[in-house]
C-alpha cells in the first residue's frame, strides 16, 4: 500500500512541475512574439492559427519574403492543417505573395485579425532560422 501512495505523490509532483513548465514556455513564446513582431526579418517563419471559411480550425505557416515600412510580404504555406506535422506545413508557394501590414500583425498577436480566408487569426509562433539568407535568395 505504501508503494501506491509514493506513486500518487510522484504523479502529483510531476503534474505540478509539468504545469509550471508549460506555463513558462507559453510565457516565453508570448514575450518572444512581442519582440519579434515589431522587427520582421526576411526568412522568418510565422505560424498562424485561425478559423477557416467553413468554420474549421487550421494552422498555416507564412515565410517573410520582403519587408517594407508599410507592409510585409509573405510566401504562403502550401498546406494548412490542424495537428499536422511541421514537416508537411513548412513548404511555401513562392510564385505568389500575401501581404500583411504591421497593424495586421499586431492584431494577429491579439487574436483579432480577420480577412476573407482567416477569421480570428492568432500569431502563435515566430521562428527565425540561425543562418541568414543571402540577399539574392528567393526563399
């Protein structure tokens, strides 16, 4: 009977530790987004979750192609999905671009951006690759 009690205590402590770990990761991600959303950089990948036109929830990646003062041009991810592997979502349509303004990205940070394709779009992650892309690169 003592082993059961020890296992229960260990499970409760593990659950508490996991709770605080996930809370810290989410806090770090939110503060990272707050900093990086104001400094878009070519090659950065924005992960956005939204409700699509049919009411389903989706996630799509957007890769920064060009940065101007008034707008940021993105290559749109070819696929969207819910709980799909990142390997499948990290592929982009390089023949057309989607444009968002800095104000649009601020709204996405708050989960309040909507357009024809996306409703209540929320920016959930910004990833910058360690290696910088050459200036003449297409992606």
